[in-house]
């Protein structure tokens, strides 16, 4: 594997040091930070900016095109996002290094965005910069799309990029975004590492439940106050989970794992037509696997009275629903209404928090997936590549009208404690991981451009 380009770690550290934070309250966003990040990219990758066409979309998002020599070849698209989540208030002092310090220490780059996901953005640009230096002239065009509000739903950046490309009639051979990584095989019950590539994506909706009642003193409780009615509604929803089911993506995942399983598990997984019910039941013991086999419902917000001794005039709950392929938001609403069965409970789909329908699985037989598989085998020779359904929403879901093959994978090795750092304290990326990421994108671009 080639060494990192000179200065690559410092450039990543500089990117981490710019606090491009997304907030639900768009007025709280520091717009100058995003402009500073644009300037940093231009200064860091001069050849790229001389040879690729760059457009600023929706004020803070970026779209690049590296024109290919053959317009009959559909382009490929690499995605990432510029924005990061805030630091949870009160945890700033818990970080080993400042979250926006861009510190290089102990073999890692430290800070918010090192895993999710400025490292991917910077790695693909490092790769293209080096390919330009080597004199590459692609036959197939290469696009880069970097949204600025992915962490709050992508309704401005990602959506505007898609709208722009649709007007131009652009379609892609494949799209690669975040969504999976190389993890220990022990998480899946096998000895080799696992390269989990997201081939499908769950949808997401937020449903608000609200009730009303007369305000009054808690010493004289009413038998059916707003909070009590809301609690009964929430209890009904939590007690009515969606049934588990085997999806095509899960069946493909198990087929890839089967050869690495001991007997008799191998036999069971290779004969799902006979043992599906038993396999689903056993997989459901793991919360991660269970979530991949049904639409999930989680009550995430509860609000009632603002005082301990006062009955609420209004109580409110939010249920976050992650939709498995085959379900949709209309069905979710109908099911929750049937489950609660109380006309006094108002049920509303919260469009303001963003919503998305499930993205159906992309083919693992397509030439695009072969290129991805070959590159994973080159850089992660110990890893078994498996398809999986991504539970979190990514900007790539918005590109479904422009592409049949959307894959979600970040070429980094993550340990169990790394997973806790994503959106958490002490997010960091090892130097070795970053070297592999740059080499991965260099190899994948070379394979893909014809």
C-alpha cells in the first residue's frame, strides 16, 4: 500500500478543526464555518480545483465533476457530507483532546467528523488529487457530492443537488456513500472480518402523539388527564412491535456468511427455505440483527407539565419509526391509529423533522458491486463482504431516482469502542485507517473510470 500523500494528515486535521455543525434550528448554523471549509478544500487540493468543475449548491453544499472523455458512459458518484453533529452540552471536558482541535496524537486524528464523515470526503479528494498528479484522464466522468445538512435530514443540500442533476438528465452507474465499514466478524459469529456494504436503507418517519386536558392542581387529579391518556397510547404502541421477517437483503447477508459458519449453522443458513422460522427466531436474540428484520418503533420524546404539582393541559410524545423495505409511512400512520384506537389522541406525521421511504436493495450482481468487491479484497484481504440494510438515513437515499445501484460503505476498520464514538465523545480515526481510505478510493476510482 502506498504511503499517504505528504501533508494528508495535517489537511484532515485542518478540516476537523472547522466546526461545520448542523442544528435543527437553521438560524443557529455558523455560515462562515462552511465558507471557511470551502476555502480549505480549494487551498488543499489545487490540481483538483483546476481540473474538476465545482458548483456551490444551496449556499453551502458542493458538487464537483471530473469530466470523462466518453459521454456515453454513465458517471460514478462519490458522496460524503460537510456537516457534523454538535457536542452534547456538558461533555466537552470529557474529550481527551478538544473536539474541534484537529489534534494528531497517539496514532490518531481526534475530533468531531473523523469517522462521520469528513475523513471520507478528504480521502476521496486526496485520491483524485494524486491521480491527477499521475496524469490520469478518465473515460468515465466522476462526480463528488458533499451535502451541508445531512445530519439534519439533507432537505436543503442533498435535495438541491439531486434537483439540479435531475434537471440536467444525469444518471449514474453507481453511487457510493457512507453506511457500512469493516468490523470484527465476531459481531456476526464468524472468524474473518466483515466488510458490511449497505445495499438497502431503511426509511424514517417521526410520529407525534398529543393529548389535551384541563390544567389543574396535582392534588386533585382528574381520572383522565392528558398525561395519563398519552401514557396509555405510548404503552399500546410499544406493546405492538412489527413482526420479524426475512428480507432479500438479510437472506443475501446470510448466504455470504454461511460458508464461514461451523456445522450445523452452515447447513441451516444454506437451507432457509426449510429453516427460515428458526433462523429468524435465533437472529432476533441480537438487537442489531433484530432491527434489520422489522420496522422499529421507539418513543424518543415525552413532554407533559412544566411543573411537578400541575396537571398538563397538553402532553406530547414522539415515536421514531425506521421503515424496513416493504413498509411505508402511510402504513405506519394507519397502524398506529389502529393500535391506539382513541379519537382523543391526535396523531401527526412530523414532516418538519424530515421523512423518507425505504430505499430498495441494489444488486450485488451488478458490475459496480464487482468493482467494490475487488477493491475491498485488495485493501481488506481478510474481510468477507456482505450486503446489509442501513438503519440510519443517508443523503444517498435522495439519489434513488438517478441511480439503480446505491452502495453505502466507508473503507475503515472500526472496533466495538469506535462505534460508541460516532456522534459521541472522543471520536477519532487512526492514521493507518486514513492511509487505507485514501488507497481504497484511489483503487476504486481507477477501476471505475474505464
